[in-house]
C-alpha cells in the first residue's frame, strides 16, 4: 500500500470513527424516549420532570458547544475526540447504576459533556475533509449516519423496556462506546490548526447562567405558574446573561464564540432554519410516544415500532437531499419539506385516542420526509456562507443554537402538555390529549414561518452557490 493510498485509507477510517461516535451519542439520546412513561412511574414524576433526561443532556451540550471554537483552536481533534468518548463511557456507567432520578439526570449530564464536544467536532472534520462543492454530500453523509440512530433506537428501547427494564438500555450502549473509543485511539488524526488563544472564563460563566436559567425557569411554569419567583427570577437572569454574553463576544478581539459571523446573511438564514428544525424534530419524537402510550394506552414497544419506518425514511431523505442540494440548491427542497410539515402537524391536531396505527405511521413517515428535505440543506446553506478559517466557530455557533433550540422548544411544548394534563376540570388522559393538540398547533405555526422564510429568500441559494468559489 503506497503512502497516498495509506493516507486516504486512514482518512476514511477517521471519518467512519467520528460518524460512529456521532451515531452513538444520538442513539443514546433517542434510546430513552420510549422509556419515559416507565421512568415516570418508577420515580413518580410528571412529563415536565422526565423530559429533564433529554433537556439536561441538551442543555449541558449547549453550554459546552460555544467553547468548541476555542477548544478546536487550542487542542487537537484526536485529544478532543478521546476526551468526549471517555466522558460518554463514564456517564453511561453512572446512568445504568443511578439509584434516583436526580442522579440519573446527573449521569446524563456527564454523557452530554462528550456530546457537546463531539457534535461540532465531527461536522468540522467533515467540512475540512470534503471540498466546498461537496458540502451538501458531506452533510448528507453525516445526516444519513446519525439519523439511523432514531430509526433503531425507539424499537430497541421499547422491546428492552418491556422485557428487561430501562437500565438495560445503558448496558447495551456501553460496549459500543468502548469499541468506538478503541477505533478513535487507532485512527484519529488532527485536521485543524492549533494556535495559542486565551480562554475567557467570564464568557463560559455567562453561557452557563444564561442557557440554564432560561430552561430552568420555563420548566417550572407547569409546577409553580408563570408569575412565580421560581420562574421569573431564573428567566430574567438567563436572558440577561445571554445578552451580556453576546455583548462580550462582540467586544473581545479573540472571542470564545465568533458571533461576527452573523454578518453573513446566508449563515443567518441557515442557522434560523436549523433552529426551527431542531425544535420540530426532537419535540415530535418526544411527544408522539407520549400520545401513543398515555393517550392510546399502547406499549413502549408499539410506540417504537410505529416510529421506525419514519426514522428510516429520515436517514434516506437526509442523504438524498444533500446530493440534490449540491446540484439544484435548497429552495425547492425547503418549500416541499416545510409544506409537508405544516400539513402533518395540522393532521396531528385532530388525532384522538381512536386514531389508527396506519394513519400514525403514514403521518410520521411524511413528517420525517419533511425533516429530511429541510435538515441537510439548512446546514449546508449556513456552512457554505463561511470561509475555511471560519468553519470551527461556524459549526460551534450552529450547533449551540440548534441544541438550545431543541432544549427550549422541548421544555416549552412539554410544559404545555403538563399544564393541560394537570387541569382539575378534566382527567389526565383528556388533559394530555388537549395539551398535545396545542403543542402540535404551535409546531404547525413554526413550520409555516420557516416555509415563508424559504419562500421570501428565493434568490439566496443561487446567489450563494455563485459566490461560494470566491469565499474559499
């Protein structure tokens, strides 16, 4: 094997390793969703509380992702990948043995430290390995691999929860994590340039206070009401800290997160669309199992199997949309995708306890096709607006906003469900159904807003593709 062939082979193995790591993190995230009702029963908690297993994961990742611009400049891709996987292994073991809900959430936070490092890192590696004209393909490849996770996660989770209990989910993940750790030790290389940069501790503090304050305040609405101090104080502190973080980044010569990238209008366009998509995807994949199990009374395994065909379609359409984006741009994909999402959420608003499984499967498949048409182009649009040297900060910004959007949207929408489920004038099932319909209505509005954004920006993709060669 000559030197060029050997280098190409090692590069391919590195790509496989980081994609496998991304798959594992997301597989772990979606593995728990169908187990939520079981965990709620075991620990005597409500829907707002149990979603902290997802929200805490997203929140920790969101708080860490802004540091990745600094970390990728300061440390090698190999060192960051190994650290991320080590945190994930430790968090998985702690999750499996957690004796209480609080400790389970804490263990998920340890896992999320690895996710917060890995998700922007794999995107940066792919963008450096593949040339600019193949970024749609690169993002489609990433989407294809990481979307297999939600395809096999729910049915596996449902089967295991029904027969072996939810703790076995973590023992399933552990050997996979160890195997990928070994691959990373053998094949990981550094593809980014390191330089001496100063870490801004105050910026990190502001991100922690800001993101956690907003999410914590919103999550308390269903418990204490909107006017309570436990809601208003953390919300106010959180929004103030986020505003101060933004101001500080714009003032620093070497910011932790280069927010000046928002001067690129195409980048803003792609990031906003990614923000909306992250809300719609995670919220639907969390709320639909709740509908199937708590409203319709079906098993965790049944809810997983209902979701399976749609998540397979998501993996396929995400990859296909990347290839189509490279050839034709993103407008037609965006208009089709968001139009499908508006239609599906409208149908979801009229579902009831007698809604049949075939309709649920068809609607969820259509939902995932819509997400597949919109997810990959949104990411490619954002990244194509940037120069090569801006990619590390660009991926950190995009992933921060995407993760925060998912956590924010999930918290708000599950709060809507919990508030209605706890009403005194109706029973739990009727209240849960009312809350779910309201949540799906909000998501229909978000999808419609995104459709309008794509429609009014009809010249963006063509002009961006013409300018791309001058940017690189």
